[in-house]
C-alpha cells in the first residue's frame, strides 16, 4: 500500500485499500442501557462505539471520549479501555465512537495485540477493505456523541483522547462549537497531524482523502491552529500531546519536516523516541502516562 494513500490512517497495511468510499456498514454498538440511537450524519446508519452503564450511573472520573484514527473504528481502543479498567475506571467513564462505520484491523501495534477487535470484525463479516475518510465530514458525529455522553452521564465536564486523524477531528469540533471549551477538562492528542503529515505531501491536496485538510501549510490547518498557533490550546483545559519526535519511529511524521508536527503550542508535549504510530496509543507505559495526566487534570473539577 502506498504510504500516501492512507491519509493519516492507522498505517498497518490492510488487505485492500480505497480512496474515500462508503463504509461497509455500521460498526459494533456496545453502549449502556438507555443510550440514545445516533445516526451517522453522512451515511445515515447508526453510530457504533462503546461506553456507559445506565443513565446517571455513579462515576468517580470525568467521562473521557476516545476518538479513533482513519480507517478504523472504536474497537481500536479496546486495549486502552482494558488498561483504564484495571486502574479503576468504569464503563460509565470510558467512551468511544465509531465515526465512519465499520473499520479495519490496520490499527495494529507492533507490541500490543487487539484480539477482541479482530474477532469482532470477523464476526461482523468485515470484507478486508479499508475505507479512508476526512475531518470535516465527521465533525457532526463527534459533536452529537459528546452531547449525548454529557446528557447520559449527567456530567457537563468531559475529556478527550484522540489518535491520528481523531486528533484533528476532535480539535475541529471544538473549533466549530466553542461553547464546549469551558467544559473540556483535558485533551490528549496522540500522533495527530496538527501541522501536516508525511502521508499528505505537497501536491496531494484534492487527490487523497483528508489531504486538502491536513497537508502541511494548508488553509484548513492554518484556520484550525489560529494566527501564530494562538488557538492550538486554550484554558481551562489541560493539554498533552504524545508523539515520536525523532522523525524515524512513526511513518506518519518522517524526517525533520514532520517530526514535531503533532506538538501543540501551550501543551505538555511528550516525545517517545522511535515509537510506532499505533504503539503511541497502546503501549502500556504510555497509556499509564496519559491516564495519569487525565486524572491529574480532573482534580478539583466538579464531576
């Protein structure tokens, strides 16, 4: 698979790939009792994902919403969910949405397996094709999901952890809907194309899905980041980025041009040298680091 084709995908090669196609169908739905049915704004089928026990169930933490990358779905977060659960978090506090239907298995890390995702996709009849998507078309879905989670949990406050394309999708939601910002407790951006990506080199704009948005120097990124980067982060939220930083470990950000792309002005920018794109999301030590960041950020916040 050509590197540029994935347009900030989860990057492990799929069986087949296509540039911008309708998903095979909806992703798995694993929400708690009474969670509302939400429909994909673009494709009209039900949004999948996981999270929740029952409306207004007890919580110890501010709800966190996990936003997956390109080509995949919420099942990519199962190992993260499991690590948070072992640390005492509950389903009422851990949420993920599949914003582009049934995804593929190419969110595989080098060192952390995800057999639950793989068996789930097999059981659902995944056809082996990877569908790519872009940022703006998924903003309405994530926005609707954030609102539904806040209502269901009874918590106006929320945090976000995004990976890959999920970082820029989530940041765009917060740009288009700035009223959410006062209730954002923490934002963790993992390997996000905040200033461009190797997958969208100059000349790819308009040719590959999302490249008109996240190619380096695009008008879309300039508007998202604000003049001089003055809208990359903002209070009251606490911000953290997680990325390789060497230009050698993550194929989404190779060489000196892209090595620092995931960093955000005003954030705690954490580099994990020579770490692969999906291991940045799933490595147990890194998961512990960003879970601890979330827990620190929520101290003193009404939940």
